[in-house]
C-alpha cells in the first residue's frame, strides 16, 4: 500500500516494525544468540480481495498462514496481502532495516485478522508494541530461510533458534544511546550470508575462531 493506495473499509490494517542487529548477527547461523532492537519503521499490511502476492516473501507468508489458520482460511475471498514498505527505503534504495522480515510478519497478522483469528488471543488492530506482540505461527517459521527467523523475531516477539524462535527480553540501560548509520548502498542479505558460508568452507579454522568470539560476545550481552 503506497501513499497513493487507499485501504479497504472493513479489512484489518496491521503493521510490524523493522529491526537492527546490535550484536551476533551471524552467530545465529551456528545456533548462537543475537541482540536486536525494533525500529520505528513499519511494514503496513492489508488483505486485498483479488490481489496477487507482490513478492515471494508475501506468497510464502500467505501459504504458511493458511496452513496455520486451517479450515477458517477457506472462508477468505480470493486475494492476497498488500504490504507498504516505503518507510524502509531512501528513494529507491533499501536502508537495511529488515523490510522482508517485517513484511512477512505483517502479512501473517493481516491474514489472521482477516480470517477472524487473533494471534495468541491478541487483537492486532494497531501498531505493535512490547505489550502487543505479533507472533507468527510455527508453519510460517518453518517456511522461512534459515537466516530470516531472527529478523522476523524482532518484527514480532522472539529470539531465533532453528524452527520457532524463543524470546528473552533485555532491559535497556538508561545510559544507552543508539545511533544508526547507513552506508548509502543497499546490501542483499542472502548474498551476505552465502559469503559467510563460503568463508566457513575456505577457511574453517579462522571461521570457527571468529564465530566463537562472536557467539561469546553475543551471549554475554
């Protein structure tokens, strides 16, 4: 839903925030933990009758949601979820705040709300907050690539391991002040992860040493 698109009356509109990794981003590839923070950039989603999935992420999230909703999903009219992620871009360039993960989570929430099924009994009619998390069901996590669950966790409510993530909230020190910088260039997560995997194969000893240090740092945070 871009600024030029209007929302449909009677169809729930939901939102999921983006995220930044503070530490441990690649440690999760080896079963480690990571510390993330949600940011005030939102993917806004709504189920649109007659629409087609606008991306593979939306397509998979819709399929996973239907599997999780079960029989109630058959009552949905033919269509898909449209997601506005304009706030994740500077011009036409993505700024690296987890738009794909937020898209997946917002899509799930839109599917559930449109089907009349509230996730964990919560109504997701407004912007999510720590008191009103959106938690994608197991079927959605199962469809996500191995690098995506933790990003989805920040947009919802969890910390990732293989399969469904686990959440451990961390108290934010009053003295902590985060400043986020952007390089001005977009980066593809899948390509970056493959580069890390490639390094693990070409220099296994160095990779284990660096990954061990990263996991230790992330676990101590």
